[in-house]
C-alpha cells in the first residue's frame, strides 16, 4: 500500500481510502468515513486514477487497465490517460 500520501491517519482510514480499494471501485470503507453521499464511485475512482497517472505508480497498471472495460465513460477516459502516462518514458 502506498502510505506516503497519508498524514496523521488511522490504519482504518488508510485502508478505506487506499488506492487498491478505490481502483477496485470499493468505496464502502470511504462511505463509513465521509458519508455515502460523498463516497461515490463516480467521484473517488477518477481521483484515484488521476493520482496513479500523475505520480506514475506503475504497480497499479493492471488495476487501471481493468477500468477501461467499465460502463462509466469518465472512468474509462481517465484510465486510458493514466495507462498512456504509465507506459510513457517521459
């Protein structure tokens, strides 16, 4: 788990908001922390994808590739962008 993004958080918070969970569209733990109205797949998953792409966290490439197959157009587009970044040498 990429824990360098967490500051003064509990293990439960870190787990609920982990990239692994969010890239699997698992927002249940996040909903318990921030409320179900804010913990939406359509909000949190794109943010996780953008973070992975921006930081070029190549270890998440398999999870991001799976997200290109879903029905949510924005998630698919963000995933394709992240894949391009992760596969880029620049």
